[in-house]
C-alpha cells in the first residue's frame, strides 16, 4: 500500500506538468486571431469596387483614374479583348483620405462571346499587394441585369510579409443601387439635359471559408447585409459603412469559437469603427487608427 501511495506522489507532478503544457498549446491570443480574420475580410472587400465597374464605365474614364478609383491606378484598355488592366504604384501621387496602399496589377476580363443579356467577367491578381500582403487568385462574376451580381472564387491566397499563407474561397450576391442625375450636354439645344445613373452603393451577402496560416478552418458570414458607399470607395475608404459579420474558427475535437463584428459609421465622413466581440465576451476595436 505504501508503494502505491509513493508511486502516485511521484506521478502527480508529471501529470500536472503535462496538463499545464497542454493548456499552453491550446491557448490562443484572441485579439491576434481577430486581427488575422479582419485582415481576410478586408482583403476580400478592398478590391470589390474595381470589379463592380462595367466595361462601358471603364471606357468613359481617363487613362489615369485619379478622381474615380482607390489608389489612383493607371488604366489600360484593350478594346478588342475587352480587358482592363489597373496598374498600381506606391510612387503615384494620390490625394485621397484613405491611407491603404496597393502595388501590382488587377486585370479585369469581360466576356466577349455571350450574345444574351447575361454578362460574365473575371478579376485576376497579378503581382498584387495590398499593404504588405500579397494576394493571388481569380474572382468570377456574373449578372443577368444591371442590379444584381453574383461572385464566386476558389483558393484566393493571402501571403504575409513573413511568408505565412491563408487560403480561402467564397460566394456572394451583390445588389447595386444607382443615383439618377441630370447632365447638360448642349446649352443651346432644347434637349440639352439627359438623365444619367451612377453607382451609389453596394449591398452584399455571402460567406468566405478557408484555412488560416496556423492550419485552422474558418468561416466568415454576413449576419446582416454589409453596405459599401461608392463615394467612400473613391476616397480609398474601403470598410463597409454598415453591417455585421460572424467569424467562426475551429478548435480541437470538432469545436469552434465565434467572433461577432459590427461596422459602425463615425461622425467623420467615410470613417468606420470595426467593433468586435471576442469569444470570451470582451470588446475590441479592430481599426484604432481609423
């Protein structure tokens, strides 16, 4: 009996040490994980506006999109192929309120073969950087009218400056809202005024699924539709003006935790607070520099 008790005494510190080691392994820095998920969500929406501009609208732009596009890219059009190349350079002077930086190319290819009203197009990342992260892959779009756009993509790769990769896929439905206005084309003509429509906002619903840099499965879903205001996009202010997202990420033994994020407009034009509720109930402002 004394030998058994002695054995338990010897084993007890070992078992306690193993338990402490396991706790250290499974502990996660929730603010850091939230920042990583926020980065993925931002990577998706930062270039959405470029894909929502029609071929006809690109034709009406100048060779330099200083007044219209975030980061002021050079615009190159191949009319025969119906292809738009947006060339971003960190050295380009660009007077916009948003401080997001882009480098490389976005290539938007509009389908030239369809005879029906349905439209198809793709957007490709080519040596593209958003901030310090590189983004690779292709996003596909389709629309049967001028209002609703479907988006789908598989295996978009976000790679950090440290070489850590996150791979994700997604599917979305976007609804466009247009603003009608009048334009004077000839002051001497009786029919000098024409009505024009310009894109004023986008509302999106959908989800993203993927595997983060630590090998954990994650999912981002829109709890309520998220809304982007185009006048803010043109100032390089890319966060949604309104909406809520749920971010779920896996843990061991088929369990997961959930972050809840609300986008709330601030008093200053186009500025947004991205407020997260962490799995432990604590609150975190994801963009304190905004």
